[in-house]
C-alpha cells in the first residue's frame, strides 16, 4: 500500500512522496517543521493507512538510547534474591524490552515513532546508528541477538532544537513539512469541522494568516492552535463580522488565548491595540 493521507489527515503530495520513498528505501523518515504542523500525527496516520501497529517512543531530555533497546533491572533481581524467589536464576526475567526491541519483534512490522529526537543528548542519535541501520542488537546479559524479521517503518520527528549529527542524517530520508498555504489549511479545517459555516471559515482563516504575518511575534500560531481556536469560535457562536473587524495590528483577536501562547506576544498585541486607539483618537 502507498500512503496518500487519510480521512482525518490531509497530506501534501510531497509529504506522501517522502513517506513512500522512505518505505521503499527502508530508511528512517526524518520529519522537521514548525511545532503543531502534524509531525507526530503523521506517524499515527501512516500506521492507520498501512494497517500496521504504532509503537511510539516519546523522547525526553533524560532519555538514553539504551532504553530503546532494553534495560537490565538489577534492583528487582537483588530484591528477589533476598526473598528467595526462584526467578533470580533466569536473568531474562529482569530484561525490560525497549521500544526498538518491541518494534523489531512485532508482527506485522509496525510503525515506530521516535518523537522529538532533538530533545535528547547530542550523542543520542549516534548511539542508535548501528541498530537502526542493521535492524539488530546484542543483549549482553543473555547473549542473544535481537533481529528484526520484518523491517519496521521508522518515523523520526525533530523541532530543530539542536543540530543532528551528519552520520545520522546520511541514514535518513529527510522531509520538511512546510506550513500549509490557505488552500491546504482550508482542507485541513474542513476535515475536522465539516459543518463549519463557510463565512466563519473564511474570516477565521483570513485573520489567522494575518496574525501570523505580524512582525515581532515570538511564536506564530500553528495548525493545532488554529483548530482549537475555530472550535472555540463555534462553541461561543462568534459572529464572523467580529473577525472581519479584528485587524490583528489594531485589535487583539477574540479568544486569543488559543492562538497566542506567551505573555510577550499578548503584550505586543495589547500595545498595538493601544497605539491604534490613540492614533484614532488623535484623528478625530
């Protein structure tokens, strides 16, 4: 099967081509893009479209590559030995399988999501090079080799918080998710809100893209924030005319807490609105 998007995920032609190329080449797909552009959801939708299980591995700053392979629980073994538990004689009872181990042994071959790889230590990607390339690793405590019978589809996301090593990049198929243009964004919104009134959709998208273009924004609102905002507009039954009159350079948008996510941007819009009112007062 080839990935072309799903009923709940609008994939551009170049994104679909990137997914299918990575599957054909049997290389990890490294996806970058603005936060909120659907990088994590992509893995979920690829798994759904290809009818495969999804194994998510969400990376934190403290995550180590070894945790993705396995961990040896020596503390539990020591406790069991003190209690006289017979399980201590088989060390495999204390091997905790990691996400890569699960991905290598799951049938059918799953989609493995390594989410936000750039959050981890700079050595994290290099520590996984061999395992992702050969699709196997050695368990030192038991002497066994864990090998992928069927190669999983590996999707790796990054928010560009830190540079990834060249050796790692060479082994990936890369794709940057560009921010959707108004036409694609309209299709995305319609997927989530098929009953949205056309006039409200038009005014909301116009105001949203105007807001993204305001100079000085620390964080421009993303697709996920737009969807939250539109949901609130529908629940609160906001008149589309109110959006038409809300020039983001003069008036802070209604329900702006769904779009603006830090005090610096809120204060900037408040100053813009204050200055606009002052100029309007001088002109009278």
